[in-house]
């Protein structure tokens, strides 16, 4: 075997040197241990210092615990045992209480002192429990601070994503539910890449939702609402279905109303009835006769392509079905259209003023000046509403606010600055002239009153709790509240509401038969809207006549 031993490149002398170098230091405690001494105390570890507070105010402890060095102590009862076991009679200060609590110290304590030792141990135990409790409270407080910080960061992120408060609340509650179920591990194991999410929606959710909706329409009667709009230059059609779906709650079968968007489809170049009918066939009926027969109603904005009996969507659907389909033109759209067309009957200066003054105060500097004037006059600090012509309630809300700050608007237009352009001066004079015109303000008052009634009716229609059975009565109430301002009292209750709807109110004979006299008309306005309407009878006869004719016809 010697032939196979490899030859070392080192000499015997070198080998001995290497062995000495690699040899571990001696473990002999008597020669290598670092013992503390009162004069020269050295230690690789920083130990607790000996303080009088270590005695915990206990006189008995002072009889057997003595200071040995700045960070060590001697137990007079156990020093001999310590010397035998460790070769030293001292211990580090951090081990003081554990030593006193040990079985060896209890054994070395005389029986006559056992009660005192027991009392001392209770003091030590109380101190440790208080310390642990404080430490635990600090840890809990630290965890709470971290949780609060994380919570605020989470809320701030969702707000920055422009989620509504309701959406943030629902997101938080959903995460809380998953956390209780210990089901949040997916956050660390799955990706949230846009492309991945898009594929999940199109490949997983879409087919499942489509199948669910198909089954729901197959098993329940339903109604459709349809509307068209233009978004980013593209015409689109949206279909929404309402139907009842069974659900079990506490062992009882209940029916819950579902309101679901079924399809969003591009209209491309045509929005005719035939195009809309093809979309309904493809997205809703899907060549299924049962789904087609389950359709019981259709609501829309009363456009010809939807409401036409011949080539409109409702007409084409009725031609292919045996059962009748209820057709409801959306009342909100109808009221909005009626209001839009009625504004053509009033003097053009009214709507020109409304448009122009809202455009004028679209600049922040002018808004700031108006607020300063209100502050100086000790008036409520209010600005004009943002008027948007296409929003149903906007005009009525804007007129109501305008009348509230009418005097402030007048003060603004009568104020002047050192450097104002001729155009600015001319514009302010034009506004000031109308704002000081008593007749013009009464026109705004009347228009505001009528729009207030219409807006109230419109808000009722948009309320989710509004029931269709109330539609006719609420419509009649709104119509009558306006109708009674212009018509003779004796004629007011002479016909049914449906008969009043078919009268041709533009016909002069109908107007002569139904409209109140000019003075009676003003008296009603003074009584129901503003007392100053009575003063119109003393104005210029031409102004008086123009006002009555314009607004009775309106």
C-alpha cells in the first residue's frame, strides 16, 4: 500500500510548521478563559452593568448578592458550587434573575430563608411579566403602525386609479373575504400582465358569461332596452336585458331582477332598423325560437329606426312573432326632446343669454372676482353651474343657481377695472342691461319654474325604485302643474288626460277656448311663482303682450 501513497511536496520540518499553524487553540479553561477582575476586566461580549436597580428594592437580595466587577456579581450562597463547576465564583449580571430562580440556588438557601426567597421570586416574576407585556404591546403597536401604513398606501393607490368610493369599498371587502379564507397566496404565484388579463377575459370569462346569459334568456321572459351612441367617432349600439332569475335563500326559492348588458356592437355605416334587427338576431335570439318568443318588451329613445312600425326595429320584430311585444319609448328621452323643441317658442335672447353668461364665467379669473364680490357683500359664495346643453337636468339646475346669484352677477357687470378692453366693456354692458331688466328676470323665473317641474319628474323616472305603474299618474301630475298656469280654471277638469294629449295646442281656436285671459295668466304666475308678475300689466302694452303670447304658447 505504501507504493500508492502520494509523495508530499513539503519536507518534514514544513509539515510540522503547517500542523502547528492549523492546530486549534487549547480548550484549557484555567489558562485561556477571560476572567473579569476588579482592576483589569476584558470581554469579547458587552455585558449588562451592575446597578443598584438590579436589587429591585428587595433588602433580602442584598444579603447574598454582591458586586464582583462592573458587569458581574457573586452569590454568597452559591460561590463555592460555582467555583467547583466553572472554576470561577462570579456570574454576568444578565444572568442574575435566572440564577436566583434556579433549583441549585434554592437548594443552597437555608430553610429559614425559603419564604423570603419565595417572595423574592414573585417580585422577579412580576418584573418579567411586566417587561414581557410592555415588549408585546410595543410589538403589537409596531405591527398596527405597519398595517395602517399599508392600508393607507392601498387606498391611495386605488384612488389614484380613479376608482369610485363604492368600487374601493367592494374591492376591500372582497380581499378581506379572501384573507379570512387564507386564499391570497395567488398574489405571489400569478401574473397581472395586461395581455394575460385580456386573454383570461376573452377566453375564460366571455364564453362562460355568454353561456350563462343564453340559459337565463332561455328560461325566463325578458325585456330589452336599446340605445345608440357615438364614442371616439364610432357609432355603437348597446343592448341591455331585464329578466327574473331564481335564487335560493334560507331554503326558500326567490326571484331576483337581473339587469345585464348583453351586447355592445359597432354600427359601422348604418343605424337603420334593418341593421339593428340583424344585431338583435345575432346577439340575442341566436337562431333560438324559445329566446325569441321569451321577449315581451322593448324600450328605446323613440328614434324612427327603433319605433317605426314598418321598417323600425319594433316593427320588424313584431312581423316575425306571434305574441305581442310591448313597446315603450323611454320617457326621459321623450321629456328631454319635448323640452328641447319647446325652447324654440321663447324669445331667442333668453337662451343666448344663458349660453353666453356661462361661457363668460368659464375663466377662473372671472370666477375668482365673482367670489370676491360675494364675500365683500356678505353673500353666499356660489358660482354658476356647469351648463351642458345635452344633459337632461343641466338647464334647470343652471337657471336655479343663476337666480340665486342674480344680484352678484349684476354687481360684477357694473364693476370696472382700470384696464379693460372695449370688447370686454361692451360685453359687460350687454349683460348688465339684461340683468337690470325686470321683465327679463321674470322670464328666467318662469322658465326656471317650469324646468323645475320637468326635472323633478325626470328624476323620478331615473330612480331605480320607480315603478312603471306610476308612470301615467306622475306624467299627468307634471303636465297638470304646468297646464294650470295657462288654462282657464273651468276647463281644467273637463277632459280626461288622454284627451288633452291629442288636442292641437298650436291651433288658434283651441288656444282661445282653453287659454286664460292675459290678466288671469299674470295673476296665476304672481300667485304661484313670483309676486312681481302682477307689475307686468303696467309695463308697455307691447312688452306685456309679447310676454303673454310667448309664454302661453311655450
